[in-house]
């Protein structure tokens, strides 16, 4: 395969992290009690794949596989928001398919010039402390860190976009034909497998335009990977018409279409849909006078099968105009190609989370809980208290208790280690079968206190706004 033609690549992409929210207070002369004025952080940049006709290969991704977008700027005082991170736009060839590396799902098909796909989104910026101002807390120090950007491995696969695919055995004259009818300059030599990568060429006559792709030669067993089979058979799936070239020098007069039938079997074995793809058949090198019997046998078999045979000579440049007009007509009549099925991105419910027991402790995993931890400034007491209240309201503590967590057990969330310290459960140790020896005025109060009650750690500390326990 040509070293300059790369049609497969695996890359790691990471969106920019959101900027950190600011914790700031207004301090100006003659402005008493200015209050919080911390601005929000800026959004991180996205990583965008852009289909471009100026690219013909994935060579740029061969020596560099990691890409990271610019992070958002942090917020500042005086309610100044941080700047948005710059998007990272990666040009890819037209016809690039994008697959997820972990489960091999097709998530994008960039088959037109200018098509774009956001492969990794940047994280949102954190909120400044001005958002946490309340009637009872006029000087909040609580603020958010920036949200991490999306990160993942993706697999890129190029499938050449052309209207006509030139197929056939090696050394039958496919490259010579392409060079004769277009401005392409493929490698041409008198030995097999001269063409080691698909070559595109454009034919234009009288406001008619066709894009040809010279597919490297196929051999028997190509569908199973023999020769260059699997490397380039997939490029044929993008073409609307197949131009099948056979060489008169290799025609056997006893079985004139043996080579032709062999290629047809390989195409059907690789993709049954290629069997129904419109096809134009041409025999090259008709200038060989010592092959008159073979040419006559080929004509006879084609008539018996109902195949139209074009007799061309790239050396003498004969029969090429009629062949191109016939190919153009076949393209005009060909049906639209079936599109690749792009699977939508998996959307996880943000409120879902799982609790599992590992050797090192308990692990809590979920979109919302992970994001809450990653965007919390764990060095700020107010931020930690708010995180505790949110976890209590979401039922994280209840799920850990149901799973069998004990006080002091390590709990891991988003790469951070916490200690499981459940809120205390208390009840009056009173035997309900015995009548308490108390004044009648206290009976009602003691009956109410026999019910089991719980308080969050924030409530015990006398903090405001503790989360409500779900029933």
C-alpha cells in the first residue's frame, strides 16, 4: 500500500474543559456591602470533523493521534464571564466514516464537502458565586469548577467517493484508461499491482462530469482478504456504477469470461448488494492482432449472456468516447445508493447512578453524580456542604445503606475518595408495652418521638437548605 495513502485511523479526542467560576466580592468606595460579583467561566472548545475536498487521505492522523480543544477561560470579578475556548476543526477527506472505538457504532458519515460533526463537545463553564446569593447568605463563597469536556477514542475509515469505480484484475489497463480519459496521473507499469491505492480522476465533456476511482487490482480470494482485497473492496461500495475492465491478452478462448466471473463472485462475497450495482463491461488491448480468436469468442459469449461489450484500446485511444458516454448514461439511470445507517448517540438519564462493591471500597457511578463532584471545589466548605445536600436529596446515601455500606467505608466517585459517614438515626428507647410514668402533658410529645427520625449532616451542623429525604 502507498505510504502516503492512509484510509484508516484511530484517534483520541477531548473537548476543552469549561472555565472555572469566580469567587469575588465587589469592593468599591462609596458602595457599602457590594456583595458577590464573581463571573462565570467560559465554555470549552469543541472538536469538529470537517469533510474537505482538499484532503484525499487520513495521513495527517498517522503520526498524531491525540487532539485536545482549547479550554474556556475562568470567570473574573465585576461579573466578567470567561472567554469561550476555541473550537478545534480537523479536516478529513470526503467519504470518511466515524465509528466509536469501544463498541464500533457508526456515528457519522461525512459524505459531502463541508459536512461537519462534533466528535467531542466542550464542557460548560462553572458558575460564579453571584449565582449562590440568597436572602440568608449575602456573602456566598460557593462557586463551581468547569465541566470536563467529552473524551473518547474514535475510529476513522475512508471510503472513496466516486460515481464510477474501475475494477478488474491487476495489469488489465485500469490506470491507463483513467489516465487516458482524465487528468489523473496514476502509476503505470508492465507488472501487477502497480496501483497500490485508489486514484481519483475527473472526466468532463460538454458540461458532463464524472468522477472515476481506479480501484487497485483484485484477485481470487479478495473477499477473504487475499492480495489487497479487504483494504480496497470497501471503496467500491461508494460508487454508483462499476466499470469492469478485462484484458484481451488474458482472455481464454475456451472460457472468455472466466476472469470476469471470478471478479463478480468476489464482489458478491464481499457485499451481496454489489451484485445489483449497474455495470459497464469493456475489453482493453484490442490492438493485439494475434488475439483475434479470443476476441471473437468473447463477443459470442457476451451476446449469449446479453452483455454489452465495449472494445477499447488505451494504446490507440480507440472506443473511449463511446465508452464514456455509455458510462455517463448508466450513472444518470442508476438509483441512489443506500445510505449508511448512522446510529444516534447513546443518551444516558442524568439521574441514574449505580452503586457497586469493589476490592478497594464502594464505587458510585452516574452522569449527574460524577459531574457534581468534578464541578465542586472540594477545598471550599460551602461547596462541600452543597454537594452533601445534593447527594442526600438524590438518594446516594440511601442506596449505599441499602447495599450494605458501613460507616467509615471508602466511597469513590469520579476518581475522588470519600468516607461513608451516614446521618445518625436515633429513637427513644421506650418500651411501648409499658405505660410511661410521666406527666399527661408530655405523653403526646413522647409518642411523636418514638418514630425513627433522621437528620442530614448539614442539618446537624445548623446549615440552611438541607435536602429533603426521598420517601
